[in-house]
C-alpha cells in the first residue's frame, strides 16, 4: 500500500444522539479523485471535516502517507486544502486582497501568481470590487482562484460547483484534472457527476442508517 | 510524497525569500488584515471610544459635579469604563471570521493557530486598548485629575488593557458558537478580569495622588505577561473546539 | 497494558453507572454520621469563644463550606482537564456534576459568612477579602454553568467548559491574592479569624469532623449526580434499558 496516500479506517462520528458516520473505510492514491456521494444528511460534509482534522472521530483514524494525522496535525494540514460550503472570503475585502491574506498565511504569493489565478477563473474585471458586491457564483469563482493557488497534494472540496454556471463547472473539472495530473489527490463531496475523465474517479457512497 | 514533487522547484524560491519564520510571517499578515478590515469600517472602530466617553460622563451626572468628589472616584470610573468598553468589541473578535469561514481556513492553514489568534488579539488591543489609553487621561481631566497624573494613567491603562484583551480573547473564543453571546461573554470575562481592575485602579489612584505607582504597574505587567504566555493557548483550544 | 484496564473501565459509562451506585452508601452514611457528630460537638459540647461568644459557632458550617467551594472547583478543573486531554467522556460528566454542588457550597459559605459578620460588623455584608473572593468564585461557577447551558451540543459544551474551568483554576489564586492585597490597602485584617494556636481540641475536633463530613457528603452527592448525568448522556444507549428496568 505504499501508493496509498490518504486512508480512512473505520471512521465513526457522533453528533449528539446522531450516529453520523458508521464505519467509513476508503483510500485514495496519488492522481485519484474520490467522489463522496449520498443524499442530504448522509454525512458528506461531516466526512470531509473529519478528514481535514476539524472534527474528531469517536472511533477509527485517518492516515496520511501511512501515519495517523493526529500525530502531526499541522504538518498534515500544511499538505491539505479544504474548501467548505461557503467560499471563505471577507466581504469587505476585494478578491485580490482576499487571496493575498488567505493563501498568504501559508506562503507569500507573487502578483504574477495572483493575476494568473484570477484570470483563470475569469475574475480580472471585478477583482478590485469588494466581495460584498459580488454574486454567489462570482464568490465561488474567487474561492476556485484560491484553490488554483493551493499547490498542496490533497484537496478536500465540499460541493465545489454550487452556484456555478456550466462554464464554471467545467472550470472545476479542469482544475481537478490538472491537480490529478501533477500527482495530487482530491476528495470531493458532490451530487452530480464530475466532468473529469472517468478513470481517475472513484465513488464512495454514503447511506442513511 | 513530498510537497516539492508536486509543485516543482518554485517552493524553494518562496521559502528562501522569507525573512521571518513562517508562523510569524502568517501572524503578521493576519494582523495587517485585521487592521485593514477595521479601517474599512471606521464607524465601528470608534464605538468603544464613544462608549467610554459616555460612561465617564454618566458619573458627574449621577454622583456630583464637584471635582473634589469626582477626583476621589476617578480611578474607579476610568477603570470600570475601560473594562466595559474593551468588553464591547470582544463579541466580534472571532465571530465575523467564524461566520464567513475564514477562521476555519486559519485553523486548517497548517500554521500555528495560537500565533494567528494572538495576532488577532494584538489587533484588537491596537484598535481598542491603545486608543483607550490615549482617551483615559482626557476623561480623567474632566473628572478633576491633575495633569501630573497623565503618564501614570496612560501607562496603567495601556498595560492593563493588554491583559484585558487577552482574557477577553479566551471568553470570545469560548462563546463563539453561542448566539447572542454578549451577556454570557461578560459573565465569563469579568470575574477573570477583576485582578486587572484592582491593580489598574490602584495604579491610577496612586498616580492621581502623586505617589509611586510602580508596584501596582509591575503587578499589571506581570498579569499581562502571564496572559501573553497562557491566554493564546486557551484561545486556540477553544476556537478548535467551537469549529468542530 | 494490563495495568491500564482500570483506566479504560473508568471510561465506560455502564461501569461507572453501577460503580457510582455501589459506592454512594459508603460515602453517604459516614458523611451523615460525621456531620451529626460534628454539629453536636460544635454546637453543644464546644465552649463559647472568649471574644465572640456563641456567634463563632457558625464556623462549623462556614469553614467547611468555604473549604469545599475551593475543593470542588479543583475537582471540577482537574476532571475537566483529564476529559480535555484524554477525551474521556466520564471525566466531563464528573466536571459537569461538580459545578452545581460547588456553586451551592459557595453560596452557603457566602450566606453563613454574612450571618457571622452581622454581630461583628453590624451589617450583613462587608467587603471582607474572603467573602469577596468567595463571591468572585460564585461568579466563576455561574459562568461555567452558563456556558454549559448555552450550548446544545454536549460534546462542545463539555470541551468548551473544560477550557474555562482550567483557565479559572489558574486564575483562582491570582484573584485570591489580588483581593487580599486590595483589602490590605484599605483596612486592617479581617475579624473573621479565630486565634489559631489557641483553639482548644474541644473546638477543633468538631471542626475537623465537619470538614471530613462535608468532603464525604460532596463525594456522595457527586456520585448521585454523576449517575443522573450518565443517564441523560447515554439515554439512547441500549445498556440503559437493562440498567433502569429491573
């Protein structure tokens, strides 16, 4: 299993009285995308948050390169990017500033990289407006620009295509494809099928009860 | 797999160009961000100061306009007002960031959350504690405090408010997930802040009487140092718990 | 690993539930005997104080309550810390059960303190450093309970309030010394002191009995509350039905 990079073993998670995750097992290797599927309330978000280290499973463990992530959580998180339901943006800052402060706490980004990422998601024309004035789809695109700048091995994406038009959804697909091509891993919670070449995608179906 | 495999050699260039350690650089960036955000909303920025001014105005109206009487209660008035106004802005210290998901990104950045939140607390102090230290002598003068007492008042409020911001950051982090947390936040924070109030008011009182206020000031400084060492750890732990 | 099994068993709710039930009488009866004996010794047998007359007798309730108010806070903070570090649910349940007991002891210490002060000071409340510290301690307890009740999610309430308890225990000595320092600037030391070396055995022994009795009483109440706490936390677990139905 030297090839296996991210592994979940028998993950159990309780939220109050609710048994959200009931023994989830999976593994994702380099260049693979794991699509987490299941209807609402089956714990897709909880699974991603557990993988990211935000939530602590009652039972089971998450392994990154063969080691329990709890051993070196910060080191694991430095290798990982997580984008949740809502794009993590400050309403009073412009997309440009948001990227600088968001990605910047990991490593400094140059103007050039910033520009390229904004161009990639088609944000050049509105990159200097406060995020407050942008539409939901535009905000999502800014989050994707951030993702494009996250040159870390593991991406955890929670509904990355929400609020996006078809062109935006294709953009998500191509970002993921590029990431897989350079040896990255993706775990994405998503309803419909990804527009990614099918060989690299595996599905993990979460069921209710 | 090494991160460098994935992104090629560019990372070496990036880390090479960095003067500070990554954690400190990230903390500095967080501080800059918070200050910039605060200056985008100047109206909210001055609210604690206006509150401080209003509270100090209440006392002459409620007690007596005689300066000799006001001078006696001035240390207490200044410190209670400072305590309450530093409390006022606390509720939003982490709340906005928790709502828009940026706090989550801090927690997942692979950087030390303790440092990042400490940077946010420093920003809070720069935006409330420091202005209060500047305002306090003015309020003091209106309560009949002699001009000679100004250095003592500034010093004690400046040092004491460091401790207040740090204690407050723990309370703000603990009540992060509570809706309408204002009253609860006061209930958690005020008992812990009482030593600061005692030493701060004593230093101010001695400064007004023209005495040597170095002893209570040193005790205040000790509380601030203790706060700097311990509070960020508790704050980070509380934030992680409430992001769960 | 074998030596650790006791630790793991302590983490198991059904085991704790039955253990608490079995242990309760072992604490409750000695507590009752000691408290009754101590009260008789203190209120009837002990001679009146040469300065304070019979008024001093309230010490037999006041001092153990004040002692317990701190003891319980320490127990609470330590078990909260254990719960935080080893993620032990039962430790959190212990901490949660401690808070109302500790708050009651603190309240009792405040009331008896002000009753004691009345003949001495002529007022029911005096800003005596010990009473002031006790009052702040009561606020700490209330803050802890307030934080717990504000959170719906039990795990989050457990862990958040645990951080608060640990922060509080660091602050308790600071608060105590700052309040003592504050009072020493404004007034001579408190009247609420008995000349320690002069306390004869006939006064001291009932006091020690009361201290021990209160401590055992606390453990007994804690065990009862702990059972309730475990029941409410595990209400959906299958072992509960077997444990409660017979």
